[in-house]
C-alpha cells in the first residue's frame, strides 16, 4: 500500500486524521481517534515495560514540555537546532533544502555547509517546485523550536521541548538524590516533542507535534557493565559504515559478542542494541528481515554522538528503509553543557577519590512513526479477509464479545464483558451485523480473540451450557471454553513482555 | 499539613519538583518523578475506566494540542480567555486583579467589569504588594493563551490548547461519521492544557502546563435519557445557589431523584452528577463528608453554561474547599460557534424530519489538582507510622516483594516479582534495610500489599515451603500464601472500578 492509501484507510477507520479537520486541517498536526489512541497507548506501555524493565534502576518520569530559554541555550538548540531553508521570492513558499535537492542529492544535506547547499542549487539551476520560477533564495538556517512568551512582560522566553531528552538531563541531579546515588541511573520519558517543521510530510514521519519515548542512561564508563551474556549469541542485522561505503544496503548478521570483540563496540552499547533489536522483532513483531541497524558515520551523526546506530525498518508505504529509533552514545556532552549553563556542579562521586560527569547512552523511539510502521507491515490480506497481525499486547482490544443473537444473548454477553474487564482485560462488545462481519471487523483491527455467546451457552440441557466459543485471530481456530475459565485462560496473555532478565545497578557510592 | 510542607514532602520523596530545577525552576511548571508519574497515570486510567466506561458510546481520543487561530477565534478564546491584570509601574511586577483584591473581596472578581475592579483598587487605595508604592496600573485584560508561529513565514498563528475540550468539538463530525451516527456520543480526552497564568501559585492548582481529563457528551436534548434508576436513591452533597445565598457553606444531602423532581435539574445531568460523586468517593476515596457539589449561579458561570456544579473537596493544605472538577451543560454553544467559524454544517439528523446542533454536557477533571488532593486527604499518621490510604487501583506499586535476607532470598524474590509482572501486576522489588523499614516505606507510598520471601519459603522440610508472607497495608494483617496462589488471589484487585452499569446509545439515526 502506498502512503496516501494507507493514510486514507487509517483515516476512514478512525485511527487518525488531520487536526482541526473541519477548518481544513492543520499542517503536521494529527489527532488520534479511539483505535489509534488505544494502539498508541499500548505501544507506549510496551516500550516502557521493555526498556524501563531492563533494570530496576531505570525509572520513568513525566516532565513539563516547556523549557526556559537558558536550558535550550545551554543544550545548543537555540543556536544549532536548525534546518537549511530556502524560500521562493516569487510565490513565497518555504522549502527544506534537502527536499528541494532530493533528486540531485538523495542522500540529504547533512554535513554540508550553507555555501555548499547554495552551490548545489545554482549548479543544478533548481527552480521553485511550486511556481516554477528561478527565484529561490539562498539557503538560511531556520530554527525548528516553537517559542512562547512566559508571563505578562514578554521578557521571559520559553520553548516547547524539541525532544524529551533535555528534561531528563535537567532531572538527573534530583533523581540521583532521590535514588540511592548509584549509577547506572536510567531516566525514561514518554512525551510530546515539538518541531516547527518547514514542510511537514509523510503523515506521521515529520510532524510538528509528536510523541517520543526516550531513555537516558547515566553511567560511569569505567564501570558500566550490564550482563552482555544474556544476549551474547543474538545475531543482529548490522549495516556498518565500512559496508555502506562499499555500497551495501542490506545488513549482515553479526552476533552481539562479535560486535564487542571484533568491531570494538563497548559492551554496554551492544547490550542495549541487542535488547532494542529484540524489542522491534519480538515485542512489536516486525519481520526480522525488514529491520536493519544502520551505523551513522562521524560526519553523519551529531558531533557529540560517539556511536550511533539507527533502527530502520523497510516500509512499503514510504518506499524504503525508514528510521524508527536510534541509540546514541552521547558521552558527557549533555551534563557538561547543563553544568556550565546552570552553574550547578553535576559531577558525582563514583569512588572515594573519583568524581566524574556521568556519560549518557540515549535510546530513542518514535511512537507515531512506529504506529505507522506497524500498520504498514502488519496489515495483510489473506484471501478474502484483511488481517492485522498485531502483537497481543498491542491490540486496542484484547477480546471482543459477541451475542450470537442481539436480543436473546445480549445480557449474558454483557456479563462476560464485565467479567473480563473486572480482571483488567480490555474487552469490547459488538452486536452489529452477522458473526462473520464481526469477525472480519475484529481481524482488521487486530483483536486477538473473539468470544461468542450463543443458545448453547444459555441452555442448561445442553452439554455446552455455560461455555462460549473462543476464536483465535491468526489461526481462526475455535474452541468451547467455560465462562468461568475464560479469565484464567486468557488473563496473562496481554501484558507487555519484559526483557528476559533485569539487572541491578552497581553498588551505591555512599 | 500546610501547602509548603506538603510540597516539601512530595518533592523530597521524588513525586514532583519544579521544572528546570537546576536553573532555579520555571514558574508554574512541574516535573513528576517516578512515583508522581505512576500515581498520575493510575489516576488518569481510573478516570477513563469510570467515565468512558459509563457508555459503550463514549470513546477516548488523543488530539494534538496546538490549535490554529481560526479555532480559538471561533471558540471565543482569542477575545475572552483573559484574566484582569494590573502591573506596578514602579517595580514592573504583574498581578492578577483577584489576587490583589483578595483581602477586600475574597469572593473574587468574576462578573465584575474592568471599571468596577479599577474602582475597588482606588477605593481601597491598594498599593503594590511587592514594592509598596501606590503605582498600580488600571486593570486590563491579559490573554492566557500561549501563541506560537507555525511555519517559516510567521503568518500562520497557532495556540497551545487552553483546554482539551476544543479538540473534542473539532473531532465531533469525524467521530460521528466513523461511529454509527448515533447520539449520545461521548468524546474523552486526557491531555495537556496550557495557560500563561499571570501569577502561578498553589503548586498544582494554578500551573502553566497541566493535565485535564474531560468528557464531552454530544446529545439530542429531546431524547437523552441515561438510566437514572441506577443512581436515583444516591444522596449527593449539594450546595445550591439558594442555600449559598442564605449563607450556607456546608452541603445538604439530596437524593438524585429529588434533584430531578424537586429542583428541576435534567435527568441526564443528575445521572452524570451522581456518577461523578461516586467516582470521587468510591474510586478516589475522598471522605464523603469532605466533598461538596457547588452550584454556580448565572452570574458566576460562563454565559454559555446553562447548569454548572463544581466538585469541591476540603483540603487542609489550602485551607478550604477547592475545585477539582465540574459538570457543565453547555447547550449548543460549542458546535454552533465552530459551524460558524469553519463554515461546515455541524447539524445532525436525529429524526427523519429533524436536524439539530447537538448539545454538550462536559465533565471536566483536573488531574494534577486531584493528585495533590489525594496526597492532602490520604497521607495520615497512625502512631509511629505514616500511611497513605490510596485506593488499590491508584497505588504506584500494587505489590512490593522483599527478600528477608538480601543475598539468600534474592533469587526467589525476583522470581516472584517476575511472576507478578507477567500477570500484569505492578510489582517492585525492595531489599534495602530492615523489613520494618521496608514496610514503612511502602506504607508511605500507599503500596497495598507486601510479600516477603524468607527461609521457610525455601526450606522443603518446612510446612511453609513454597509460601510467602502476604501483608495488607491498612490492617497490617499477615498471612502465608503459596507463591502458586499469589496471582490468583491478588490478580483482580488492582483494575480500576467501572460504573455499575454502562448504557447504550439510542437507536441509530440512519
């Protein structure tokens, strides 16, 4: 399915639509409808369960999403969080330089100077894509942050958080105090980030307000040693810089231990990379062969990132591999900048005679992008039926309950719904249309189980008295199950998986 | 406990702290730490389970929180979402007029003209509370919305949502199409709202970024008849306008049916009012005698509100009753305004020959305020111990698992944690300090159950082999429970309660 077809489908089914649709929509802003919201929430919960679950010393917080100017000055966003932009002097349309140069330079403009970008525009005699006139401006930096005035005087300036990470850096010293002064210390945030994109596009891939799930792990590089053994033999689909330079586009499968012993990556990095791959493959359910871990070179990554692999998944709707998340080893850049900016000493004592600025490993995950990617990779057609092979933990509804006959079986079916809900199972009731239509509807939205109450359920003389038909989505297998046994049988199946083993932080410094 | 004591306690324990604390904090912005975030999330889930659970035709969505200017122009926020503000011409400090007049007019300035407010300032010769000089300006309207520039040109203006409600009004026609064109149709949003408060104060009570949970119910007033029977005999703590005018401050207990038959309130309003009261009392666990349903008079409520009761709870920390939520019967104001603003016909066909603009009943709930109120009313001291009597569904941790001895019992205790988590139970592991200290820590954060693994658990020769000690928070009662039986015994106890019965919408109009 192409991007606009997939969007039309998701829109028609009420997953999402452009914000303020009755006013003609708002560029780069989308609203999630009931199914979209439920799926997004499940995705966020699955991310938290997995990544916060990696260690009892990883915690989730919920910061405000407006940052004072001093914060974004220190972080570098005020100066550097820009995209090169060109405006047509005739029709006044603004464009991103990389978009406008897409055909002549498909690899993008990262790392190019403004002069070099201007040179490409002149060299290829690029005209305005909208009005066709040769009146494009020189490229200039456009800051992507949304600024707001705080208070009455207008002298205090704030910025909508361009990423959730900054709030975690600001929270570090408080969290370190509240906790037991031990590292590693992980601070996770699932929250909104805002970017004034010059040209929002590709629906959920370049939005002006979007949701990130990020984990910042603060650690002492001399002692950070999560248990690599747990994932040492895991094979990962690596597309390294050397292979890329040799022209490769498909990844090679390398074990986690080889990444450490042969490619020299730190064990703490590989530990988290392997768990990240498992999350995409086992929890989200992307086909393993559609995932690649794409290493960024020194010129491609931000200067403070020492190691960066992007998690990319091949998406039919967008015609190629797309970045859905990343792991950044940021060194001590962030806390050093905020120590300078705030005047507060952010060093911590890691040994009686050793104080350091903690290093940061950042795991970042685009919630909206992954929601799109799940739809892209998961929605399949099998003969007559459309099926969304969603992981059980991600399905908006875990169980759908049907009365075979709308009137006669309604009461008992509603009782089953209430019983499931009381046990914390997300159950929905559907009485509209034939049973076949209801199965089809539930297959389309990925509901793993359907339960039908029928005449036999209610008939004390029947051997199936007190039982219902339980139908599994993928296999379409059906069995009779006693209502009494439903919760016991289904109960544990929808909790988001946790990683195989969590690990403890090192000993307290105190 | 006073407000600053309670805040100091919550801050020390890592529930919340001022945003950008290392930069000296950001006025009116707070970050939630791990416990605060967990409690807030539980509170949001409890609200959704209860109110969205009132009907299968109530749905939760997740809209973007930036609104185009046309939207806030139509809604009236651009013109009217203002507070009267006065600035001291000497020290340049800005004040809210109602704050500065608090001593001479404790009931606030709602409904007063700017001239009248200016008259009061002159009459009482109010000086600047900060510098003491008699140089306060005349009062002027200050718009509380945060504006942002969208896109490169700066010509497109957006506003951070001042309330979540507007997004639901914008979504109505899409939701009506996606659904089965039936009313009532409920659209719920749990999301951030933003207000550029002149003088943020009282911690979580007047914030610049805060979380609202709101349900907008769209209906045909001629046919909206939820089953009042379910709550007819419920007694509600009403403080009506007439009683208030007669000087009453404490509520009288009136049955839901009497509110309809004797006071002439619409049954649909009373149905939701009664369920709201139940939610505050039974789900959140506020003492019934500390709640009152405070009727606003025609001059106190916004002009488009036909009926308004605020839900108020008496808070020691803030020295009186505080508004934590409200029910607004807004008539057809909202959809009428957006039909005018967007040019889109928002009428719906409710009978073959009848088209109407749906009416709206709004249920609104301040998530942050309620978190504060739960701490205020729930944190109690019993002899030596501090106890937070949190509802089981709200506790950040449902079960804490302790090894009696840190080394010897660790492995088995972690297995118990994993087993509970696999069943979707929020379990934490705590091995620090004596068992008594661990109980105390868990009592303070409201954990309903503690489980201890000890020598008997591991000793095949002991009668208690394979069992653990299960301890209940409030009673401190302890019993031995088989590990195998833990999930079965505890499993169903933490799901947020749902209302006694949900109801169906009326027949489809199609």
